[in-house]
């Protein structure tokens, strides 16, 4: 099975990276007996809500992925024209479990600890 398209610029493949705070893409060209060449990268931020919930996070991620794909097709159409396959990397949404919003005024210098955030 051929995972790459062949062209004058070598074999190209598209990488899609879905992380916990942004969605990115990169186009890589592979040449015989050479290191891979990164042709371009682009990244779209995932807009987080003040109170992060899984449903909102999923919709915000989907919105960022849609915006990224629209950008790819509008700006890099000629570059990605020969790509037949892509690799998608999906990272665990650690932001959902670790990010906390704290809105308060502290009367003195205060250290926030995981225990304080959990309460």
C-alpha cells in the first residue's frame, strides 16, 4: 500500500495534529536518501470558555479543525493537491482535566495549590 503521493517535489503527506489547545497541520515531502522536508505548518487555536465543559470543548475543537481545513484549501490548495493520505494525531484533552479558572481577589500574596483548586 502506498501511503504517499508521488510528484516532482517528492512524496508528500499531510499531518493533522489535534491537541488540547490548538489544531495544526503540516505538509512534509519525502525524497529518496534525504531527510523529510517540512513544506509548511499552520495552526488554529481552540477557543476555551471560562467554564470548560466536554461538550463545549468538542464543539470548539471541531470549529478550529473546520477553520484549519478551510485555510488549507484556500491558501495551500496547490501544495496539498498531490496528497492522497494523511496522518491524524489526536492528543488527550488534558486541558479539560487540568485547567481551572480562578476568579477572586486575594488580600495578600497567595500560593495556589492543587488542593486549594480542588475545593
